[in-house]
């Protein structure tokens, strides 16, 4: 249960004007009265999230009235952009075909790389196909058949990919269950899909799922990877014939169900999306087509999957790598410094990760510089990298001549002494970091680009089978989610909601009555966004997250939350203020980063449940809030905030597939604390 410090004391004022009682975790910011709605338009509100300036426009097709989802055209910029390229997929066969076809045609190619004892071991295509067959026969002998749903509760590892293709070989449906899901969430997912079995990673997860065997009528089997369950399945399947598995595999078509993935559930109970083999095959083909150059660059280094498998983007990247004959490896969650060591060993060319990974690695580099007493040179190297990458970006989009001679010389100097050693520390081959989501600050993306590694944000939903927009490798624009992938269209309606259209869109929710959707249907995403002059998508927030203050000011909190969350000491930020006098915020802290910061600052160590009361720490977060407020439209600035002593976790503030807290849960759980912010 989250506790908050509530200590009395005299009010103190920091240099920036924020005020807080001594020992209290609340801050208040004196600001003018909120601007009322009659003086504040939607255009003004969204202006802070827009990028000005025009560049040569890429081909952009205007939506016709017969195709448009509805509403009036947003005249503030391009309202629709499409990528008409069509990637054809076979109508017959399923996803497992790519494994067996590759094993037959290119048996000696490296398909998977696994780390054992700190060293990499290659698994060739033929051997991987044989392992898939062995596990599939074991599952078949245990009674798993086509159409059965099997929960998989694990971190990213080789066994996840192995189980995906083994189950797909039988026509069964793997269902991701978050590896850290509490018992009630795991029970709800397995009950919702009527899973016949669940495969877990370790003892803790087995203890979470084991009680469900007696409560869920459909759940018959529980297998634990770390106790040798997969070896037992391999042994049990030996009496079966390969043809028994091929009989199931060859009966599949593009319309056969492949997996069930739950939505983020940011607006309520998550929904179960039924995804077909054709959806996933098309999504992988689209990614491979759009990123062919990046995949060719990565043919030797390969792809490292560092994002959870409940993100469909992870499985799309997995399939694209195998389809494109690119070596694939996995890494379980670890600290940024540990990830750096993994990258040095694995030496991938492409890293797939969640949005906070790019921020965490930079924070780790900053901590090292602080410990070594090199913060001055580190800050200068960051500034040069950002300015150099920004100049290069302007040149790519026809808005300038690129870096000047002085800047180029500075960058060359830092490249030899800072950037090149940094790239070497990350394995020497890493050139692309693909993120499962948006929200990375533009400056952070420019920093990585200046170092020589491109960061690509993506946009997609469970309903769209993962990414439908991704930063293009040849015309990357930092701070955006890029342009539509092949066969996809994006539309911004009159209330700035994003609509998505494409052949890879899902067909229906599990348990949904009525006929299935068709590829021609548009999907309302519930996200607020805009398209710039080049057709690059910028996601501003969620329709359901936007609120109006008591003064009539409409606030979309995501941009402010992202600005504050970018601070190295912050994990989550939730801006509140529905029908309140002004916006306020609840902020959680990264306790490991705070401990390092206090050590470097010479502050005395405090217990974890008391660290948020430290006045110097409050002042540090104070500065982050003030900086974020400078980007806020009139009346939308945060005037008070509170530091929480614990982080949100899955099942308690975080949904199954989102790194952002569920706003409704937070507002309900912390109602008394939010009231106290305004009562003060």
C-alpha cells in the first residue's frame, strides 16, 4: 500500500518559486489564474506539440469522403497520409512455415543466438526447426490441439520464440501473460481466453498460476521452464511422428487464428484481440519491406529482443528477423549497466526495447561520468551530438546545408574520444534502437543520432497487430513516430483523434458478437495526434486522458508527463486536474537513481519510504517541473505536485502491456491525496 509523508513545518521557498512545507512531499507553484475556455482554442492547445517549418512533402493521399471515418477535416495540417505499397503474403500456410522452409533451404544459416555462461552459441536454421518440431510433438502428446489457447508467462528468452513456433505448428494460440503479473491479473487473462495450459518461467510464476488449476475448468496443464519442463515435452513427443505435426501445420491459412493479445486497458478492462497468421505475417513483411536497408546492415550483428512479448511489436520483429534471415537473440530485463555489458557481448545491429530503455542507458552513462568527475566534458559532448544531429536532420528534409565546419570539427573530435568508444562499449555494431512506443523526447533521439545510433519510435496497438507507423531509416525525424508502414493509412479527425486503416488490422475481439471486421475498416485508436507537413505522426495524448479544469482549460497531460518523466530520477508522472482549479501531478521516483544522486550530492542516506521527503530531492524535481511547465500551453502548467514513496507496478497502477499508469486507477486510489493537494 502506497504511503505518503505528511509532515508539518514552516513553508520554504526555492529559487524557482516553488513552495512546500518542510518535510512534506507536496509542492505548490504560484501561477496566474487559469485562462478560461473562451480565450483558448484547440489550435493553441496543440501548438506546443507541433513542429513548425515546411519540408519537401512526400507522396500524401487525401482521404475521400466515402472512406473517411467521419467528422470534419482538420484544416490545421495534413489530415491523412497513406503508404500504398502492398506486401503480398501467401494465402495458404501459417507462420511456422518460415521456420521449416528456411531449415530446408538454408539449413546452416544462423537463426538464433543464445547466451550461456556469458558466451554466445549459434543455433542453425535446421536445428531450430528440429527443436520446434520436438516441442510441438511434446505438446501434441499432452493433448494440445489446433485452436487451443496456451498461456506463456515469461521474460524475453529463446524459449518464448521456440514456444511461439511450436504452438503455431499445431494451429494452437500462444497467449502472452506478463511475467510479473499478480495472481488476479494472471487468473483473469487465462480465464478470459479459456486457456487449456500455461507455461511459466520460474517458481514464483508457478506459485502464481498453480492455484488456478483447481479454479479454472479449462486449465489442465502447468509447465515450468526452469525445472526442465520443455525437455520433458521433448521426450514425451518422441513416439509421435513429424507428419502428425505437419498435418496440423499444412491445414492453416492466412485467416487462421495465431494468438490472442490483450489491449493496454488504459480506459478500463483490457480486451482480448484475436490476431491471425496473416495479420502477423503481413506485419512482419511490412516491417521487412520498409526497413530492408537496416536489416541488411544487421545481417551480421542481428536483432536483440529486449522488449516483453506481450508487445506485438516484439513478435512482429521476431518474425521479420526470421523471415529476413537475420540472426535473433533475446535478453531478459536487467539494469542499464548490465544491458551495456550484454550488448558488448551480443554485438547486435538492431535493439528492440521499450521507450524507457534509451533514457535509462543515457542515465547510466551520465552516472558513470559523474563518478569519474567528467560531467563537464560529458555535457559538452551531449550538446555537440544534439546540434550535429539536428543539423543533419534539417539537411535530410531540405531545410539547411548540414553541420557547419566548426560543428563538424567538434563532432569529429568527440567522435574519436567519446562517441566511438561509446559505440564500442555497446558492441560496435549497434546502429538502430527500435522502441515499442512513442514519447521519447526529441533531444534524446538527437543525442543518440549524434553518437551514431538512430532511435526509431513506433506507433501501433494490439488491434493493429503492432506497429503501423515507424521512423523511416532514410528520413528519420526525431520526436515523431514516423510515417505509415506499407499498406497502412493514418487519419486525424476533427477532434484530433488518430484513426488507422490497413490490411494487418485485427478482425475481432474474443467473445465479440457479430461479424468479423474487414481489412477496409477504420479503427479509432483513442489517441490524440497530428501529422506534420511530411506526414510524420506526433502522438499528443489519449482522448480519455484529456480533461478540463474548473476554469474551462482543456489539458492533454501526456506531453507534460513525458517532459517530467525524462528526468533521470523520475519513473512515472500522472497529471490530474479534472474539474479542479488547476493541474497537479503525482510523481514516483527511481530509487536506485535517487540513491546514486544522493551519494554524488553528498546527501545522507534515507530509508526508501522516507527518501521522497528529502528537501534537496524535492528541489531537484521542482526544477524538472518548472522546465516542463515552460512547454505547457496557457493555463495547463502544473501548479502543485506530490512525490510518492512507491512505484506503480503491473496490477497496481500499470496495465498488462503499458508502461504508463492507468489514470482512472491512480485517481481513484489516490483521491484523498489529490484532494489534499488542492485543499492545501
